[in-house]
């Protein structure tokens, strides 16, 4: 019927901490697209790297959810 989505870091689709992989799974988009957008936004002045670090600390891992 209705599957509830939860925002979690990915343990399989990750480069550093799995934040963008988990966000891509949640939004049903390509993780490569999100990574390219993140790199582009990181070149602009702003807190994009700070947001990534905050998400890496606060988002639970999907490993704990699947166990």
C-alpha cells in the first residue's frame, strides 16, 4: 500500500559518509547527479560543506535499520 520512506545514510552507495547516497535513495534520483550538484554548490560561497557534515553526524545509518 504505502511505504514510509526514511532519510538515512546509505551503507552501499557512499563515497565518504553515505549522505548523498541516502538522500538520492530518499528522493529517487541518481546519486551521481546529487554528487555533481554538491560539487558545483561547494564551489559557490555558502555553507554546503557545513550542511554535509551536519547531515553526516545527525542522519542515522541504514545499517542499524536493516539489522
